[in-house]
């Protein structure tokens, strides 16, 4: 059966080091709880499961752990495309500059309406979508949901829409 | 196979009268296009398919067509529960007053974080969720998505979360 999972937020606060560097599990001495699986750690795990591609389409992207995950995937050779909203990308704390500096291709929607999506597609087969913007407030402060599914009837339309919006926002 | 569908917004503008009063299809002379199925008309149809219950959990609820649909269901005897965010419900154009005047039970989340969900559950078996707030801007102006699914692995957690939030915001 294809994967179907729902994550609710706000997420508990816990150390995420072992998600990024599994071998270091025993050697982190930060004050946060360790070895705790949270909504946010599960979200990061699903993103870090990418082996070939990750398409991200989010209104707001200022969360540094999420940006760290995306940069880590890029370094591993995963093809990354990030589409975000122009109105938010100018805001202090936006990760767009950091992603671009790392060599990741980021396009900003300049349409008058908001590009209000909050979804990602992993390896063209896993859809991650919901109400959660990629910010710290959303992860730690708000009541939010994220749906994770491999149902092709849901994944396929999002792949098609991402493709459409990506071309629509081609700066050339 | 259970229903799986994705709607993308902004929606085309079209007359919605036939959705509310099917028998009047031929007699509407408003200037909008008629007989056009749009993302928004499909969303309304799914909501109006409710026969026993509708649970709504949305950050922002100011769209008058959506409020008209909810009131119509209430008049038909469908059990309605609406949970919305306190920060938005005070805003001009919020439909909370209209819903309450119609006799619908509305609870407002007063938590410090946003109640940022945008989902509804129809008859405890159809989940409608996504990035779309129940406003006119979201429907007509923004790029948004709505996932509609009967997958029990997705529907069940949302029913449970709605129940939890509903009790949490009991004013008594
Ligand atoms: Zn630690
Ligand atoms: Zn008309």
C-alpha cells in the first residue's frame, strides 16, 4: 500500500542533529531532548529521503533547518528546484539568498496574487502538502497540518502544476 | 477506489446559482458565464454533498459563497461545526456573525499561535484540505491547492485532530 501519513503541528522541540548526521547520535550535548521523534523530524526525514529530485513550492521559506536539509540534498547530487513567492522572499530571514549561494535554482513568483502553495514533491513520487509554511513560527507556534502521500492521483496533479508554475516563472 | 482529487486555484469566475438551486439553471440571467465547471464550483459541490455532518476548521472564513453553502446545509439538517481563528474572526468580512445568526455552532481558537488549518470533513469520510483559506482573495486571486480524498489513513487523523481542537476550544 502506498504511504499515507498526516503530521500535525506545532511540533515538540527536540534536537535534530541525528537527522542530519546519524553517526553523531551519541555525541550531541545540546540542551534539547534527544532521541525524540516529532512531527518536524518526520517531515525532515521525508524530505531527506530524496535520492534524485526535490521540487519545493512554498509561499514562505525562512526555516533554517529546512534550508539546511535542502542544501544537504543538493550537496548529495539531488536535483533541487525551489519556487517561492516574491512578496515573501524579500522579507528578512528568507532563505532564498542562502539557497542561491549554495548553487540551488530558486525562482520567485512575481504575479499579483500570492503563490500560496506549501508543497514539495520528492523523487516525483512522494507528495508533501498542507497548511505549513516553511517558517519557524509555523513549525513551532501554529496549529498546522502536513499530508504525506504516494497516491498517484494526488501526486500527479501537483507534479503537473509545479511544472506549469516553474515555466511560468522562468526569468529568461 | 476511494475518491482522490486535486483542485487548483485561482478559480475561473462563473455563475454558481445552479450549484445552490439546480432547478433554476435555465433562468439565471446574470452576466457571468453559465454551465462552466470551475475549481470553486467543484469545491462547493463536494461540501454540499454532505448529508449528515460537516466539520470546518479554517483560519480565515470570509467567503460569502462558502458561508451560503454552509448555511444551506444547516437548513437541510446537516450537523455543522465551525472552528476558526480568533485573530481572523474579528476582521471585517468574517462570516462568523452570519453563521452564528443562522444558528450554526462556531468556536474561535484563542491560542497565541495561529489556528492555521484549512480543512473540512464531510460526513466523517471525505477530507477537503489544502492551502486555501475560505476568502474571496484565495479563491479568485491566489495560486492555491485543495486536496480531496476519502483515504481513511488521511481522513482519520483529521477527524481526531478536529475532535481534539473542538474540545480544547469549548467556551464553557
Ligand atoms: Zn542535541
Ligand atoms: Zn448566473
